[in-house]
C-alpha cells in the first residue's frame, strides 16, 4: 500500500514508520512526507531516509481549500492510498477528508477522549492523572476526534516529571503506530476485496 506521512515537527513517528517498512513489518511504502512547516526536523529525517519531502505552507495559499488541493495534487502524483498523520498539528479540512474517506489516521499522546488538542502530555501531567497513554484513530473534521483504532496505557509514577512521561509516551508511540498502521492496511485490503 502506498503511504504518505504528514508531520509538522520532529518526525520521530515518521522515522519509526519508515523503519517498520524497512523491517518488513508494514506492507507498504512511504511514498512521500508532507510538511506544513519549512523548519520541521522531520525534513532532515526524510533526507537521511531518502523519502521525497514536500513543504506546503498554508499561509502561502489563499484558503484552506487551495492549500489542501495543492497537497492533494502531490498525493495523487504519488498514488497515495493511506495518509498517516504523525505530529501534523492542523485540522484536516473537507477537501482531504472527502478525497481520503476512512483513509486518514492520526496518533495522539493521550487516552482520548481525554486531553485532546495541544500539549496533551502537559495537560495530563498537570491534571495529575496516574494513567495516560496513546491513541490511534481515524480522522474526522474535529480536533483529535474520530473512531478509535488502538490505545495503549502509560503509567505515571509519582517520581516522573513531565519529560519522563513524554519519553514513555514516545516509546509507546514508536511501537504502537507502526503496528496499527499494519492493521489498518490489512483492514483496507479486506474492504477492497469484499
Ligand atoms: C507525537 O507525540 C504525537 O502523538 C503528537 O505530536 C507528537 C509528534 O512527535 N500529536 C499530537 O499531539 C496531535 N494532536 P514526532 O514529530 O516526534 O512524531
């Protein structure tokens, strides 16, 4: 299956997914990285991993529709079948949602529906929860909403500071996301063959 990863920041999940593809754990290829920020570290990872990367900055377009149409053009040129959001800090609009119905997934660093939005790890830490975690879900028009595909819990110890929680969350993300991407690919395959 032909995959695109969207990232706005560090891109550690992007790299974990490319690693799983190389290891044969994902039956697909990462065709392209889409980045909405020109200074995202994910771009350096893409170069090292030899994955084509495109920077499309929304502010350079007249509207969200025009921005997403430009993204769509790139996706179509790589025949992308599944979009993987990996730290893409932007709401997906109707243009992409209708072109890729049930084919956009996202990872979020909390047990949704708890702590949606920005700095979910900080929100959970400040709330003093003893268990948080990671969610992978299908994307709809809302912020970190959409049907949940997989979740994994992370325990917060009394001795953990926010950075320690973040490290635990990221370690879980880097194993849960590739595994879940493979499940989604298998599901899509079944749907297509029905
Ligand atoms: C990840 O923790 C991901 O769950 C989060 O951004 C981080 C990106 O890290 N996404 C969200 O908060 C989405 N609402 P990465 O760039 O190193 O993969």
